[in-house]
């Protein structure tokens, strides 16, 4: 892999930092928040992008979650009668709905937006059915599923990973799912503690964590670019906005264990060491001093059980 940095490297990232600092300052203003919530809607979902692209993305996430469940446990009868909660669902209820179609008693949809209402649509059901068919083909299974039931999907607004107990109560759900959410959590230790609290005994979690760069600089193609900024600059860029906590996989492993979870399965997509070496001199000091093994994971799917 050849990584070429242009001569205006510092200018590119300085400009990115400046733009995000201005956005961060403006987002403190109540009327800016009000305008954003009223006219822009959720920052995640078909309001901001092509609906077809969003459905494709959610299909991939469903297949990823189903594969994680199969690789970690494979006991599909466990789902029957269970309560499912997706944190940060974005603009649809397809992931919890999928598990309801597989026998769960209830699927809870939650997001940080003030008010959410994600009705089940024929397009959504078709997408789930297609994902289940691909899953069956991949694992050579004949996995039946029930018709969808709108009444078993419940929507919850103003929910963050750090206030779950207040909204759902202790031991109230059996399976928690998130996709590309945990990297945006302000207080990961508190969030995992809240998940442990709302999960029933023996409850499970499946999380897809995107640890690469999708916030600033050159974007996702530059998977380590968000690690260039010193912590004080990063705080000025994102302290009041959706940002990235920049935790690496080895740190997530420690946090899961500390919150009382046993990791039953995990799979990581890694950055090529050649790419790491090309970036290393630009990284903030605390990341520059990490080993290649610590820096490589840029995406992880983790399945764990409450001990």
C-alpha cells in the first residue's frame, strides 16, 4: 500500500480543526440546536442521504449482527420471548424488527433525538427478508421467520447509552445491539455500566464499533487521521457535538471486562502496518507511542455476555 501525503498536509488538518471548532462553538447556542433538530432531523438516516443507500447499509448491518450471533452462540432458540434493545438506531427499526421476526417478544428502538417514530414499512420488511435469505445461504441454514408485528416495536427518544437505566429500568432487556455507536459515546465506562444494569441475568450484547476516521480530515479513506489531533484540540472540535472517543480495541476489551462482560466472540478489520508506518510520525504522542498491534484494529464486531 502506498500512502502519499501532499505538501499541504498540515494545512488540510489545520483547516479541518478550525471548521470543527467553529461548529462546536456554534452548537452551544440553543437556537442553533433548535434549528438543527427542527429542520435537519436525525444526523443518521434517509433524511440526509439516499433511501436506497440507507437500506443497503442497514441490510449489511443486519447481516453483520446475525453473523456475530451465529459465530458467538448459534443458539437461535434463545431469542424466543426475549426483549431486544438497539441503541442509536438512526432512522429505522429494522434491526430490532429482524429479531422480533425471529421470535423476540419486543423490539425497542432508541435514539438521541427528542421524538422518534419509525413505522414498519414494506421496504424495511423486504430488506430484512433479503438479509435473512443471505444469512441462510451463507451458513447453509433453513432459518424460518415470522411475519412482522408492528405492535411489538417500541420507539424511545432522548436516549443515550449513558442514561439507559433511567429509561428502561434494571434487568429489563435481554439483548442490546449497536452499530457504529459506541465510538461516539462520551463516557464509555458509564455507558457499559448502564448496559450491564439494564440487561437481565445472562443477557447478551452485540456491538459493531467503527474505530477508523469518519469525523474529519480526509475522511474514512484515511483511517488514522482522527488520531493526529492532541486531546485539547480534539475536545475543542467535538466537546458539544457528535465526535469520536478515539478508543482503540485493546482499550475496549479492558472496558468490557471492567463492566462485567465476558467476550464470547470478536472479529476485527485491521489497518495495514504499512499504512500505520506512513501515518505514525503525524499521530498525537499518545497514539504515536502505541504498538502496531494496538493501532491496527479499525473496526470490530464484539459479542459478549453479562457475567
